[in-house]
C-alpha cells in the first residue's frame, strides 16, 4: 500500500514539474510583459549591477520606457504590408544607440566603467554562443566562420 502511495506521489510530482517547466521563466512569458514591466526589469538589473541612485533610477526607467515603446511601434510598423524592413531596422538600431547614449550620460565615471565591463562580457558570451551554434561569421561578409578554403577538396 505504501509503495502505491509513494508511486502516486512521485508521478504527481513529475507531472507538476513538467507543467511548470513548460511555462518558461516565472509565471509571465517574456513576450507578454508590458512596456512598463520590461522597463522596470531593465532598470532594476542596472540598479543591481551599477548601484544607481534613486534619481538615476528614475531617469533610466524613463529612458528605457521611451525606447521600448518606440521599438514596439517600429515592430508593429515592420509587420505591415510593404514596410521597408531595412529602414525600420536602421531606425530601431538608432533608437537603441540613443538609449545607450542617454543612459551613459546619467552614469558616473565609475558606473560607466562597470557597465562597459558588463557589456564586454555579454558580447563575449554572445559570440561564444554563436560560435558554438555554428553561426559565427568570418571576415568575409556572409560566410560562416567554420567554412574555410583549406578544407575544400576541389581540384579547380
């Protein structure tokens, strides 16, 4: 009898774990968060990493929220028929660059140094992930990094 109860409990626990694992991070899917929630999360992460003052936190929250809303507008615009996706991509890139510039203007010299180190580490990890997935690019535009002429067996 005890064996049946333990087996049933193990099965229930297994099913609950699977159900939670399928939901993703937390209870809210990342794409379902509001702009305000996303701006808050980005600002809180920077506050934790850089030790922002209350005034800096307010300014950076506003910068993040404006950039997120603008990017959402551009994303919606890109989904319309006949949209110039290259132009929209350039606009989004400019929006993100502007966001970074505004944030850097609110940081102290020490915070900027920390932030540069964090960004460099993130870039390094992203490059490592791309390389591990075989998606890195070589110096020649558009050619994957793992394609080299040395391995060609062609006798031209």
